[in-house]
C-alpha cells in the first residue's frame, strides 16, 4: 500500500514537472494553440530549433519558429493571429515561411551564442507592467530544451528583432 502511494506521488511529480516545462511559461499556451504551433518540448531532440512568441498587450500576437538545417541554412515560420497579446488569442491570419541563407543563419547563431541563451535564467524575476509585451523564447539543441520569458524583450530583444525582421512582416509597434 505504501509502495503504491509512493509511486502515485512520484508519477504526479513527474507529470507536474513536464507540464510546467512543456509549453513555455504557459501564459502563451492558448496563443500557440491558436497558431497551430507544435510543442517544442516534445519535438525531436536531434534538431536545432527556436521559437519566439511575442505577445503585445494590444496588438496581434506573433510567433517566429526558426529551424536550423543541417546544410547551414534555416527556415523561419512566421505566424500571426487577429487577437491581442494581452487578451484573446484570435484566429490565424498569417502563416508564412522564409528561407534564410548560410551567412545570415550563421550570423543569427553567433549573435545568440554571444547572449549565452542557454545559460539565461528562465524568468528575469522582475515585475510585469500593465501594458507592454511578453517575449517567450524556446530552444531545442543537442537534446536540450531551454525557455525564457522577458518583459519588453529584456536582454534578448536585439537578437529577437534581428530574427523577426527576417520575416519581412510589419512589426510595428515594437514594445
């Protein structure tokens, strides 16, 4: 009987840990679902992939999924809904892929390395404001998963904007 109780508690703890890490800092989970975005946590771990979910309080939510390919090129999948980042997710209105050449891919990877993305804390620990934007960035590389959340972009904003601009989409207003 004690063994069964201990196993049940262990399974619940494992499930809670996976749920917490599974869908970014889960504030944006409904937005990702409305964009039909896959879980990176559950993705194949042998690929290198990053995703930025950009939730501006009063503007359309956008997601930028960047897949680094074995040949050194990459693909940027950009999605947008007609909702508002601080409110309802809305419905998908943009789903576009952009190919990125070897040089630009390398430049983005170097810039990300300089930021020490894989060593950044998941949450910056500061308070959120009433109006602004949340920036959720996830990464999968070499079997490792990492995610961070930043208010108004934080230290990752300059790199994120480099990536976002590769989409060719109008990003205004940026906050």
